[in-house]
C-alpha cells in the first residue's frame, strides 16, 4: 500500500503543474471533483461491504438451517408458479456503471 506522504507529494506536484498551466480556479475545481470522487467511491465501497456482510449472515443462517434439517419445510412452502423475474433485484448504481462501461 502506498504511504500517504508519497501520495500527497505526488498529488502536490501534479496540482502545481495544473495550477501553473490553468490557474487556481481550475485547480480548485479539480480538487473539489477529486474529493467528490473519493466520497462517492467510499460510499460505494461501504455499501458493497454492508451487502457482503448481509449475504454472509444469510449464508450462515442457511447453513444452520441445512444442518438442522429445516430446509425441507422451506422447500415445501415455495410454490412452483413463482416468477423468477420477480426475484431479480434491481442493479445497484455501481453495477449499472460497470455495465455502461462495456
């Protein structure tokens, strides 16, 4: 992992070049956009991590149910006329962005 000091030094050098070439107004706008990008990234990573935790909890519960023999009761409760398309969850913003890149 990169040291924050190294990252800050590289960013300072890059921003100095932008500032000299385009002026402080555009440099300030670039900094604001970088900060917003980092905030968005952190929010998306947090959402993904929460989703992973939820999925792990669900899997653990399912494994406990399988070990205790409760799966037969649940499979009898399901009806064959369930529409698989209804079970599909809407894509997250992150998945939509990945899809749009292709």
